[in-house]
């Protein structure tokens, strides 16, 4: 047993007061002689003995009454363990784990959930005594490098709590709780306590094996208090994905986007509205419905007004949690496609050059910047600075040049191959295609004038995959012919190379003999389009066909406009922005602008070549679009358009507001090697102070001692009234009279 107010025990000295009074009443009396009376001899000795027993009982009750009252005010407690019995000062390590994720910003009938958690945490800090150690860990610090040596004084911890606000970061509890376990294990205090203030989201109690230190043993002295501040509603909807369905991007060309809205609540959503924004302007909207626990798919079509990096968002109506009602995205509408034409001679690239520089479509005007070189200059050319490289009738390919081309394509540069009469299939297969895991092709055989599948002695088009992005929106179906595929005015081919699509390839067009005419290969972040004929008139009349120019335009746009998959970076994670710097940007500062407008100078790390680089942000504190600029000014005003941009999203599990079940909690504690007896579950309305004191010092007994004191008082009152005042006692002795008065 210990006492929470030990100084009151000095009041036990008051228990001597009834004893002193009793002793004073036992003074010696003067004896007066009486005449002999017969009835005095018959006085029963037993009556006097009974009277004395009652006197001693009355003395005992009065003494115990004082003792019990003093003990009640000293607040005795029975401890649950033997730790810390040697001192009345609590020796305690207190680690507070505070959930500051977005869901804690929800408001219930008592106010904002996070504010209630802070108030309760400050009350816990107020229980700390001199010599105690206090630490406050926020959930947003889960990815911090270290949490050791973070104990503070009670006053410092209270000030730290007062300055905390809800953040936009969210993590499961595994890492931060493991950090709290390590922190209390490093202390030498008798009592070790962890307080978790949470809204009890099920998704945050998901077991995380990576977050557990396998060598950290259980601790019998550890006590865990999980304080739940419930949210008013578990109904919520979130925009969980926005993907770009279009592959050909150009100004004034419609694009299609698909958004997924998930209903994580237990009630269905009917006739809600989702809106599409481009560069801050709402350009489309669509109504949707979603069953409880289900999802709805929204499809939008819009026309980008400008070139360059365009930002957008899909937004739904407000609900209990706002952070997941808006999902941003980035679209890069090419401002200029840099194309490098490489041929064994200038003749090999003349038709592609004419097709790309004399485009009649106004939407493509000035879209292409074309440079022509011969293959002998390829070794001295930085292919990484171009969006697309076109090889027309390439000769023998040295291994070094082939590896440079393969690396450029893997990093996002597009590649077009027109094999010709001088193409060395063996050299090209070994130095380039094998490095990109593309199956080998064979050189063009003798003219196929005798092929049974040929028409008029020539090969023509066979089947065409009109669903491929190269043909998206290229044809307008005529009325009454919706079921018929469009017809292409294909070339007449005298001979053709043998292409092999293999696993990384897709056949887009076949020839009349069934062999591929055009294959699309995926190589890392880039693509390669391989034709079976040359770009000249030696193998076919393809350059003279009306399909040649538009197909070449679309090939350049398709290869240059390959969008990265939807950004999957979530708030709090590291963000990497690949950028391609121009020579004029090399000596300028690089600045990243956060979604809130904050700007930060960053370091650019070269990758592969001097113009290919990456920008790495170690922390992303908020959702939205992050933009990278190149320039020398302190602000972004007057700068050129962004070099690169990427969207950062809220943590997906934060949208699920369902409460953790008892089984979820048991699994979580077991993973951290905590037994059920070490965990106390509390609510926001519970007397947290009392529960903590009882756990720390034991069960308080002051109420019991008050009951004992009242019982003694009642007993004293009844016993005092039960002692009779008898005549024979008063005349017999003065001592009997004095005892009853």
C-alpha cells in the first residue's frame, strides 16, 4: 500500500486525543465514609465490569474514527505491482502517441476530435511529477529517422502539445508505436506508460511486420492506454484514381479521363456530382451513384486549351472528410516535339522530313522541331535531348551506339525504325534490339511478287488494329456503316523485313501474307515503332500514300506523349521528378513550388547524361501538384513554364473511417508483444485521470476508510446512549458517576 497524500498521515497524532481525555477522567477521588448499608453488599460486580467494557469500546471507536478520517484524507492505494514501492514520488516514463492524421480534424458533438485528444493529452502530462520523463510522438513523424532521446520535462511537453495541429499526413500505427516501445524500453523508470490518442480507424491498426523490432522483448512493467475519441460518422466517399485514357496529346485535341470514386461507408450514394477541372476551370461534370462499399467510374472528355504542363482535378461533393474529395493530376501537352532523323544518307530521311515539316494541320503547326543527320554523326550526338529518334535504312550499328540508344528509349525517348536495303539485321539485333529485349528481325527477302497472298504481285495491308492509339479519332464513320471497319489506302510492297512482336510487342498492322507490317514495343519508360519497309521508295510506295504523313505525325505524338502512369506518391513520401534540362538551364537555380505556394531551392542530380536529371524531395507535406522551375530569380514570377510537375495524393487508407474491431486491436497488441492485461481502453468521456492514477498507484481506498469512519461514528453514538445512569452506581462510587458523565 502507498499513500497519495502522505503528509496527511501526521494527523494520526489526533488519535491520541480520546485517549488523553480518558486518562484525565481517571483522576483519584476522595473517599467518604458511609454507614453500613446492606444493599451495597449485594451490588453485582458484573454490572461494574460490563460498564468498564463499554467504556473501553467507546474509547476504541472514538480513536478509530479519528484514524480512519486521517487515512481517508491521505488517500491510501493498493498497488497492482511491487514496482516503485520504495518511494512516494512516482517514477514514470510517459510516452504520448498523438494521431494527427486528417481524420482527426473531423468535428463531432464535442468539437474537433484532435482538439479533444490534445486536451486529454495535456491532462496526462499534468499527472507527471518531478523526476518523471515525458515524450510526445506525432503520427506524422512515423517516417522520422529516430525517436530516441526525446524525453522532455512536463512543461516542455505541454507547450509542444499546445502548438500541434492536424497535418495532412497519414500512416498506419505500426511504425510510430514501435518507436514508442523502443523509447520506453530505453528508460530506467519504474513505471512505463504509452498513451495512444486515436479515432480508432480500422485501417491504421493493420498489422505491419516491417515496423516491428523482432529483438524487442515484452515488458511486464509497460502499461498501454488507448484513448478513443470517436468520429460522428463513418460515412465517406473518396476519389481514389484518375487515369488518362488518351495517348495522343495535342492542343485543341479532346482527351478522355477516367475517375474512380469509392464509397467506404455503409449507406449508398445516389445522384452525387463529380466535376472535372483543368487549370482551375471546371470543364465537365457527371452524376454518379455508388452502393455501400462499392465504387463508381466516371468518364470525362475535355479539350486542353494550351500546350505544356496542364494540371487538373476531379472533385466530388463535400462530406465528413474533405481531404479525399479532390484528386489532382498532371497532363503534359507537348509544346514542341524534338525529332532526330538518322539515315545512312540524306536521301533516306527526305520523305519523313517533308512529312513532319510541311504539316497542313494547324493544330500541329510548329509542333515538330526536326533535325537530320547521317549515321556517321550519331556517335557525337546526344540522343537523350530528343523526344523521338527515327532510324531510316541504318547501316551497321556499333555496340556503343546501340547501347546509348537502348538506354535513351528506356528513359522515355521514342524510337522509330524503318529498315532498308543497307540495314544489317545481325548488327542491329545484337547491338540494339537485344539490349531492349526485343526479338530479332530478319532482313528483307527477295521481292514477294510470287506470293499467293499478294495482290497484283505486291503485298498489301491485311488486318489493322483500329483500337490502337495511333488510330484513335483518325476516322469518322459514315452513316449506315457503323458496323464496318474503315478502309486504309495501304502501300504496295515489293518486299518487307520480317518483324517478330514477341512478348514486349504488339502487332498494329499486318500484311496480306499475315506477317507484321507495324509493331509497337514497350521498352522501359519508352516505346519503339518498327515498320517492315523503308521510308523511301525502294521497298514500297508507302511515302506516296495519303496515310504516310498522318501516321508519321501520330507516331511522333504517340512516342513523345507517353504519359507516366498515374502518380502514386502519397503525402509524406519521397517524390522524384525526372527533368530534362536545356543548355540554357544548366547554370540556373532549380526551384520546386509546393501546392500551397511555398517555394524551395533544390538540388538537381544528373542521371546518365548531362541533360537528364532528377529532383528528389525528401518530404511531401501536403497533397496537390508539385512543380519544378528552372531560373535564377528568388520567385517564380517571370520564369518560364515548369520543367516538370507531379501530383501527390492523400493516403488511400485514410478514407476508410470504419472502427477497428476488438479482434483488430488484439492482433495489433499481440504484434507489439503486449498482453491484453497491459492494455486499458478509454473513451473521451471517461475519468482518464482516475484510471491512470489507479493503474499507476493502485486502487484508492479513501472511500472505504470514509465508510469505516462513518461506521465508527454511528457505533460511538449508539454505544454512548446505551450506557445507563444508575442510582446505585452513583451512590456507590464517584468513579462510576464520573465515567458516565
